[in-house]
């Protein structure tokens, strides 16, 4: 069972401390759902990275993923300078793949603009899950600057108080 405190479950205690704003973002490995290959956060150093952690059973996560697709469309001029990693913390890779395929099948909806990935959370016990998700809940986004430092964190509690556009634009200057 994966524990996700923003969706009503209890918080999991993990082996690592939480990721902090201003600190170097701990590297992690996820599986790219379109290729099946491993991708590391550090592969994108030199770019601004938005790493959004989400779960298919979380309504707020699904809404935030829909919003992110629209956001990316509105900021196409940023091109390859910004990478959007949408990291599923579903218990199985098949669950994440099925959910994304179901979204893709809906008319006028699709999650094709993000790099859709899956994190093997080991039922909430992986160091990456412990660092990036266990203390914050989901959906949570980490905005990482070109040097690999955490520039901002969009927490689940930030219903209206986070300006993703301003944050990214400031990092691209």
C-alpha cells in the first residue's frame, strides 16, 4: 500500500529527510513510460525541471496534471529550456500506464506534453519517495533550477498561492 497523505491516507516515514528549497535536489531514477528506459533527474542538469509527483487515484493530482498540460501549451516559447517530469507514484507501472492510456483516449484531453514517468516507490519505502513525497503529500511539484537546486516547491496546501509561471520565468532569465 502506498501512503499518500493528501488523499486521506496517513503519512509514511521514510529513510531520508525531506527535500528542501534552496538545497541541491537529490538525484532520482524513474522509468519513462513511453520508452521503458530509466531516466535520472541529473540527466536534465542545465535545464529548468518541473518534477510533479502524482497518483492516479487522487482527484487533485488528476486536476493538476490537466492544468499542467494547458500550462505547457501556453508556454511553448520556453521550448527545451524547461522539462516537465510527471512522476506517477502508483503502486505498479501497469496502473500508471493504464491510467495515462485512459486519459489519452478521452477527447480533448491527454497528457502528452509531460514526460510521463513512474517511480517504484516500494510501497512508500524508497529513498526518493521518502524524500520527495512522504512528508509533503501529493500532488507536489519541485521546480529545479539549471544548476540542480530546488528553487521552489508547490505543496498540496498551495491551492492558490503558487505562481508556476513567475517561478519558471524567473529561472529562465
